[in-house]
């Protein structure tokens, strides 16, 4: 009897049903048992074990002739980040089974490997090569979404032209012309963008490409012209490439959404995640008078080097942890508030606007990590507030019970003592009381001292204490799971105040944490409302690309395309409210963003309730100051 096994291939664009090889009855149990175990491991995310079992099947049972096991082996390797191994396994599959009905899935998997390697031209070329042969609508939808991502993230015009030169399929050519027009639009090439859209047949484009087409169409109808060119310096390759590519994705979406009123042309430069290359690019851009500014998510080292460049080029830095950097050069502009600004403004908000006095702090105490808490404490002292408790922890906060116990002891001490004579002091005596001799024992019997229950330590720990008005807890990245699960155990009814490292919503929204930290407050220039993934760090750079690009476009729309005028408008301190970011440059040199949003956590969402510039609070709901 001959049996068949059906294995459903899922995730990352690989779809369809793969039928295992026909086997004889005496090998069915061994093969199917091992295959079922391997599939079970894969579905549970235990990819190393899945790989081991698929390799055993190929080596010991199938003599390397089983397309199902080989393709699943490649997927197991891919999920472990073994891109080279997965690539070799896929290519071996294609060589061994040249006319396999599952060839399209292996080709798609190779395209996914290229995406993970950030080789977007190769990925797009491979996806386009299999697109005309796909009949499964779900599979085709996934392939189209991947092509759109490749176009949005990083395919240059010359790379698109090379693919287009060899393409014969009409729909693929329409997609490539759309890609060419989109790239030209992003590069600010008005002529090429308009030429590209003229040759695109809108009716032939699938629905996944319509948003991109509409953006190009608005571009075509816009009779205006760019007033300025801004250099965008990004790490598109190297160890920080994810940051640069995510930033660029946000910028590209902003261009899509606001193409009809764009006044700036972004010229993109790749610093290859290299600080020396960043400096070389900044020096080169500084000499090009047609470029009025440079911007990007530069590293701290690159930002320091930028401060030493002699010239008139304004350099807009997306984010840095160096608080004094804006004072080193009048040509540097910091678009995100420093740690110092966020910490000091948080203290001002608690004291000056919420009128809180009993404030406690638990914070990381390692030298490189305690800066934010130090700024917060210093501002409290300047405001005349002495914290009721300051507790430091070192390393991973896997057990900070000692720190929380100190807070409970402090909270107990803050409970006002009851004067035992208070009732007597407040007693009002009626003159008629003196006419009667009343024995209180006629009414009730006083309890004996031995009968009075005493509260033990366990009983006292159950009491919810409210005497600490606020707890400032600026955790480090990836510490929320440790701190958040310990916090509810100590029954402190207090306003919890955190920092941006609380933005890990997969952890924060868990039942053991979320319900116990309702009302959590964070002061930040960025709200986590716009994003592309569950990764808070990636969402941050996506939001920066979107909103900071829009901010620059707002400035260029009012300047005359000259560096001096551009800097003058930056220093006017215009308030910008973006999708998730707020910007207002102020400070001593008027070159540092000092505007924050007040965020509160309710339900399972973090929402902005107002904006705060260190002095004035504006409530979003009422507009009151």
C-alpha cells in the first residue's frame, strides 16, 4: 500500500502543498514518524531540532532525494539566521529537482534570503521572475507585497534599469517603470518621474501598487518645483543597516503621503555604518553649495566629528545621547531631546504641574547607565524637593526586592502618626454630663490587652500604601520583563514614571504587568503610535524618518533655498506636531529640540495627553495651558 503525506509550507512567502516522496510500507513508520516530529519542532519554533531531523531524513533515509525535507531544511536554517546554509540548500533543491512543482517556492525562499541580506535588487529580480507563473492568489499577494517593500527600501535607478532591460513581461515592465518613477521621485528627479508615469498603464497594475502609483500621479500633477536639496546620510549597509533602511522607509512613506506639497529633494548617501565615511561625506556635502543641509541618524562619534567641520552647512542629527553637543557648534541641530532634557522636564512636570512632593527613585546605578536618573535627581534638588528614597541596582534587575522593600519601609514612615490624645483634645464637654455618674462598664466591657490582634509582617505587606506620590523608574533596554513583574508584589499605589525603554508592548501588555501599571507616565518627544513592527527601536527610526523628513520639508517651504535662511528659520522655534513626533528647537543656541509629549498608559495603549516645553503644559483635550 502506498501512502502520501501532505505538508503545508507556511511563512515568509512560501506557500503551497508539498507531497512527500512515495515510500514502501516497511519504511513508512520510520519516515513519517521522524517527519512528523520534525514538523512539530518547526511549528513550535524549535528550528535547530527541526533542522537536525530533516537532515537525518535526507542523510539516512532518503539519500538526499526528498524535496519536502530539503525545502523544510532550508526554512529551518533560514529561521536560525543561517542565510548561507539556507541559500546552498535552496540552490541544491533547484539543481536536484529542476522541474519540481515546488520550484516557485524555492525561488521565493531565495528571494526572502536576499531581503534578509539587504540585497533588494536581487530579491526583486527573483520575485519578478516567478511572478508570471504563480496561480495561487495568496502566494501572488505575498510576492507583490515583497516587491513593493524592495522598491520602497533600497533599489537604485541604475539597478532598476538593468532589470527592466531584460524584462519582457508586460505587467512586470509596468511594475519596473513604477519602481523607476518612485525612485526618481525620491531622488527629486522631476523629469524622470514624470516620464516614468507616462508609460505606466494604471489598469494593468495590481492593487498592491496603487498607493505608489497615486503618489506618482500627484507628483505629476504638481506644477511646483523643489526649493532646496538636503543630503540624507544613512547607514544603508554594514552593522547599522537596519537603522538606515528603516529610517529611509519612513521617509519614503512621508514622500508618498505628502508628494503634492514637497519642497525638498533628498539626496541619499550611504555611510556604510562607518564613522570615517560619515565625516568624508559631510565634508564633501559641505563643499556643494546646492545642498542647504545634511541630516540623518548619525552615531555619537559621527556627531562629535560633525561638530568640528568648518563651514556653513547646517547638520540635523536625528538622535544622540550627548547632552552638551548642541553647544559645541551653532551649525548642529538636535532633532530629538537629549536624555538630560527628558529627565529634567520630567522632574518639572511632577513638581510644578502635578504638585507632587514625596518622590522616590529606583534606577540603574552602573556608571554608564545612571545619567538619566542623575539629571532627574539634580533637577529635583534645584526645585527644592528631596527624594524620599533613592535606590540603585546594578546589572540585570532580576531581583530588586531589597530596593522595593526599602520603598515600603519609607512609605510606612510617611504615614502621619496619630496623636493618642487627639480625641480628648477635640472633645466638647456638655455641662449636663456633670449631673450624672455614668459607669462605662454598664454599656461595654473594654477588651483585655491579650485579646487585641497584632499585625504581623505578612499582614502588613498586604496593605496598599499611598504615601509615595511618584516613583521614577528609568530602566535600561530589555529590562521591563524583570522590573515589571516584581513591581505589583509590593502594593504601592503611586504614579509610576518611566522612560522610553517601557515601550516594549509585547511585555508591557502581559497580564502580569499591564493591569498593575495603569497610568504609567512617560515624557518623550515621540509617541509609539506610528510604526512598522513590534520592535520599538525600529518603530522609533521609522517615525524619525517620517516626521523629521516632514519637519525639514516644512522649513524648506518657508526658506529661499539658502543655507543661512534655512538656519534662520530653524532657529525661529516653530512648533511642529507630526504623526508621532513633536519638535521645537530652543535652548541657548536655539538648536536643540526641547518639546516633549506627555504619554499615559491606559488599557493596552500609550496615548499622548499633552505637550510640555519645560514650563508650559498644553493639554491635547482642552487646549488649556
